[in-house]
C-alpha cells in the first residue's frame, strides 16, 4: 500500500470543487493526483491510502465529492475499482471515511458506454452490425481495439490494456 498525505502531496488547504474556485480544487486533486495514483495501484494490484490527518482546517464536502465521487461520475474508474484500490486514513475525524466512500457509492457514471479494467477506461461503440470498436481514454497515446460484436468488445478492450502495459514496460515508458 502506498500512502499519500493530502497536506504534503497536494495542499494543506484543499478547497472548492472546480479550478475556478481556487488552485487547490477537488477537480485538480482528482486529475493531478488521484487519477495517476489509483491507476498505478490498479495496474500493480495495490491499494492507495489518502491520509487526511495532516490538514489543519479539515476539508469541505464540495472538495471531497468532486475529488472522490468524480472518479466514478467522470468515468475514470468503476465504483468497484475505486472501492477496491482506495483507503482513507482520518484518525482526527473518522466521519470523512464514510463520507468519501458514500460519494463513491452514490456517484452515477455520466456515460454507460465506458469499459473499465486495471485502472484504464475505454469507450464502446457499435455503428454497424458485425463491427464494434473503441479506444483507451485518458491517456496520451492512441490505443484502439475492435471486434465483430459488442459482446466481444470487453475482451478486446482488456487485451488492448494488457498490450499497452506490456509495450510501456518494454519501452521503459510510464503507463500513467
């Protein structure tokens, strides 16, 4: 398990939901920190612990919901992936733990055509019978997959993720 102290890894005063609310917003924490940390944990079959105890003033619900609920709502991870890979440490205020996991459980993905595997997301499209395709989302590289049916697309997506991870390893390139 890798532990990240929110106060030292991001900000000791996290605040707001969106970047226009301030530089230390929940959206920025999710994109810049949680996304790569959780993806790496899922790739390596590990867990990530976020330690909230170093925060001098606590943290607001808008920040928490955007950070953690947004992982599912924005289709970055499935609920199951977040619940499997994420741990929260909050000895100073134990209510944060249930609040954060409540946001994850209540989050509704904004799209239902997103596939998830090992911390990666991909889309699923079928424009013609006999041809289904998609591509990995939220990475800098272009990785696509295709198959003859929408039913077989999940397997093609998982194979594309595994191939991408292997290629990154062989090229000594970070996958996150």
